[in-house]
C-alpha cells in the first residue's frame, strides 16, 4: 500500500472507541521524546491531552499531543520538517485553522498520533489542558463524557467532523461550568 492510499484510509476510518489502554501514556512519552530529540529547542512544552490522557477513559486509540511553540509562524515553519519525520497533514484543513496547526502519524492505514502545534500559554493551549485536567479530577464528569462519546460515536460513526463537533459543545459547557 502506498503512502497516499494509507493516508486516505486513515482519514476515512470510522469513529470507534476502545477501552482505556494503560500503554497510552508510554506511547505519548515515546513520541514526545522522539520529537524533542528530532527538534531540540523548537517546542516550549509537549503535553499529552485528549481522552487517551485520562486514566480509565475510553477513546479512539489516537494519542493527542499538544506541542507548544512561540508563534503560529514558527508552527508553520515546522510543518514540512515534521512531514519528513513521519507526520502528514492536510494543508487545506490547516488553512481553516487560526490558532493551531494539525498533523497526524499513521501506520498501516490507521491513525496513531495527532500533533497539535499551539502557541504555548495561549488561550487555546490553556483550554485544551484545562479540559484534560477537569476530566482527570472529576470522575463523574469523565463518566458523563464517555457515555456521550459512545452515543456520538454510534450516531456519527462515518462522520468524524460531526463527532468532533458534538464533543466541542460538551467541552465548552464543561469549561464554562469549571470557571
């Protein structure tokens, strides 16, 4: 299977949740260490976020990585070198993003990592980590999020964008309630 075919398969894969895997934190650490080794001094911080960063929470088995940069222009400069380091991206999708850049790693037609380049300390950076921290601290909210994610995954199995949009409303409400 060539790279383009594998990428297309990864993009088209259905939304499927898996039980929490105790290997997810080490998969993050391994990729974080690889990024720090390949790009020394380019990232101000690298954090594990998303559902795979919340112990016990079911998730799509894709490690979400938040990499802090000093500016979006710096993120743009890193896009091509990251693509040479086993990541791929959609330039069309990134053109629609204002406050971050997005890349993914995949193996055998399946996404393994999402890399989000975000300005370190920005509102976007803080928001993503705040939601992770709320879920880690509030078991009841994490259980409600998981229950909702299962419903959304069933409803939007073939529509990743709709699934992501449904989660965004929950996240917004959870953050609003926490402040």
